[in-house]
C-alpha cells in the first residue's frame, strides 16, 4: 500500500476500505486548500501537488496514525505557496444583492462570507491557527506538532488570535 492508515499490525481489510480512507483524506485536503486559496480549481491543483509531495516523501511519515494531520499540513503549505506565486482575481463578487433575511440558508451564507472576510483580514499566522483549531478540528497537540512549537505556544497564539478577531468584530474581550 502507498500509505498505511492505521495500526501497523492491522492492515486495512480490503482495497475498498483503503479507497474510502483515502477519499476521506482527499476531501479533508480539499477543505484545507480551499480555505487558503478560495478558488475550487486552485484548491484542486494544490491538493494534486500535495499528493505528489506526499508520495515523494512518504518514507518520512514516522507514525501512520498521523497521516491526516501530515497531509493537511503539506496541503496548507502548498496552498500558501499558490497564494504567494499568483496574483488572484476574485472569481465571485460577494457584494451583490442583499440576501432575504427570512431565508436561513441565505443568512448562513452571509455569515460565512463575513467570517471569511474577517479571517482574511487577520495576519497569516493567526488565520492559520484559527482555521486549524476551529475549522479543521485539529487538537492543540496536532497543531503544535505540525508547526514544531510547544503546545503552550499554540494555546497562547490561539487565544491572542481570538482576541484580535473579537476586536475586529467589535465584541468585548470578556466573551
């Protein structure tokens, strides 16, 4: 198998199960890339490049149970490189007609757009930490491992990033 996806002593039962695990990993990687590049096509390109890097460096993965965090970290780095290398034009204009207040889906979409804009206004380190913690669901230890910093540093940076976000939203710090 290209990657082991669990306990080394218990290989996956069949290729369908292995394929399902890799498809789930692919979907997670797409979400990571899309959060960075904000363009579906570029996100797919970033994930493809991340897979190439993962295959080339698969022997550096020491613990097979950390495949997902390892893959997401590679995807995040590749996606950041995409942003550095290309000047992007927005493919969508989110400033169109105001949504109907009575439509819950439209209200949720507006909220997601507002959150995305606020996160985009944060510095890259703060944005990355908040995305890892609250969007991707990484544990503090996983973030610390991915960034090669102590867990306490991760917790402090997440706290400061949340405070910056609250300040941008005009919320009191006591929340």
